[in-house]
C-alpha cells in the first residue's frame, strides 16, 4: 500500500535509488552520532543510560 502511494508521488526509479542509499545513510548517521558523542561531553549523553549513570557519581 505504501509502495503504491510512493510510486504515484515519487516514481519507481527514485524508490530503487533510495533503497540503494539507505544502508549508506544509516552507516554515516551512526558514524556521525558516535563522532558527536566522542567530540562532545560524553558524560552528557551517558547520563541518560541507566547502567552507566550509577558508575559516575559526582562528589560535589
């Protein structure tokens, strides 16, 4: 059903092109997310992970 709607709006050619690009976009998105966590304050992100949050208690 969704594919029929996409065929009418976009076209079959562009859907096949998109299908070939989806794995690359997922891979680069993952690399970008890991780079964001690596180059920023990683504890800011890891404070939302329940298992890791308990290991880094602040002594303030």
